[in-house]
């Protein structure tokens, strides 16, 4: 009796201690909505300014995505993180790199790219998101061009160059990378630029972007609040906010961490994109399927990063990338018959409005809470070492959804 009492006291004590030490992990895992069906969203960044051949490549993606449907007859959606502008290389060249000149997607020469994007939207396979006016801060580009012949050549070449070819630090738009480590940009300048890019998006596409994907996931408070004041509702994150670049040019995460549907200042919703399908970098569909399994198991959506880089340039590489998307969609549909395709904006809306996609039963939410916490490696090890895993395991079994509940169709 005495031994049992001591054991019970010990378990209660360690559970309380772990819950206290990991209170933020507990609170976040509980607050994050549990999805009642697997969700797959393709996040295609960097489309927009650049070679006109993008139009034909976008059409190929549309053709592929149109061949698939989920159980509700919805097509897979590739959200396009749109870059609205880039260098007017003719004018920069004529000016001998003394000042920056911009070409936007409203230029008639880039009309085929914009038209291809809108065709995909009309067919229900693209959703447009803002990635940025440019994929760099123009003053930093010009400072780099003055000092580096390669950057000068990039900014003065014929046609519309690919921003992917710029050194990584320059591709961060919202910090001053003239020297490394980076420095903050003047707050009033970034706020004005963030407002300007929302206005430009509205002019080009006729609607405010509901979702922004910050370039290289580097952004600041000032940028975010300007976006939100201009009507943005969702910011895509990798689960953190990068705030600077170190002396080697690597991104440095700030203190902020985010979970799906976390809300921030002025009611902004954050969504986490933490999976990849980047065939040009060797990240192939089996890895993405594993990520889909893991996220689904934790009641989370799967947002897959797949950059434009995979689809432009070499034709064989594009065919390989299309093949990988096809295999991902085939595999995901076969493994998860209840799979849902949607846009990031729809997902955020489902979470905000607590639609039928979101689990409401407390016992099921407790079950997923335990699954999520079991994914926190240090906490899991401590729970096993102290014995706190035993009551957690019993609670896990007791809250397990019945197969009949799991099979219920969503309305
Ligand atoms: Zn990008």
C-alpha cells in the first residue's frame, strides 16, 4: 500500500513538473487545431518576374494538377508565391548601374506569365500568394552590383534574369545585407515598401493577397504590420521567423515560434510549411510522403515547398520535377483516401471558423495532444526516464478514437 502510494505520488509529481517545464509545448500543442482529414498543399514559390518560358512551364503544371481530384472532387492546389517585379536590365545597363529601375508583371512583355497564372487560378489549381515586390531589397542589389562584377552582369544582362541565381543573402528582402552580418533596414522604408507591394499585387491581380510567404522567411514586425494593415490575413512560416543573416550569410532565427493557426498581432494567422519536394536538390517524393504521414498522424496539414527552380531551365529537369509531383499525388491519394486538397487561405479559414475539418471532441484532441508531445524528443525521453510516460500512455489508449469515428465522412 505504502509502495503504491509513493509510486502514485512520484508519478503525479513528475507529470506536474514536466507539464510545468514544458508548459509552452503543452499550450501550443493544445491550441493548434487537430485536422480530421489529411491535408496536402503544394507551395510553389518564386514565380512571376523572370524568363517568359515560365508561362509554358506553368501550363504544364496546370495540365498535371487537373488530372487529380480528392474525395470532394477538388483539384490539388499549387499556391504560387508571386514575385511582382525585378530589374529593368536595359535601363540599368543604359544608366551604367547608377540607379535601380524596375519592371513589373504588368509589363506587356511579362503578360504571358501573368496570363498563365490566371489560367491556373480559373481552372482551380493555382492560388496566388504574395512573395514580394522583388526577391531582394533594391538598394542592396545596387550596392552589390557596384562592388561585384557578377552581380553587375546579372542586373544588366538581356531579358529577365532569374533571382534564384543571386547569392542567398541578397535574396532576403527585408534586411540590409550590404555587409554581413546583416543590419536592420529603416523601419519607415520597409513599412512603405510592404504597403506598396500589396497595392501593386491588387493592381495586377484585382484582389488583396490573403496570404504572404516572406522571401527566405526573413521578415520583421514592421513588415508584418504593414502587410496586415493593407489586408493580408495569413503569413506562411517554417515555424519560426528569421530575422537576420550572420557573418557567413546564414539566416538567423529570432525568438518567435509559430504553430498552425497561431494568431498574432492584429489577428494575423500563421501557417507552418515544413515539408519539401525539391527534385533539383535531391528531395524526392518518398521523403514528402513520409512527412505527410507524420503530419497527418499529428493532426497537422502538410504544406510542401517546391520552388520554381525545379521547373525552369533544363527541360529534362522539368520533366523529372513534374514526374515527382505526379508520384507524390498518386501516392498520397492511394495511402490516404480521405486526403483533401486546398489552398493555404482555405486552410486558415477552416481553422479560424472551426469548420467540420477541425476536431472538436475533447477526448480526440487529448489523444492528438499526446501524439504531438511525444514528438518533442527531450520531453519523450524524460517522460520514459521518470515513468511519466505510463499515465500518458494510459490516457493515450483511453482517448483513442473508435474506428467507426475515424471512418465518419466529413461534412
Ligand atoms: Zn523565394
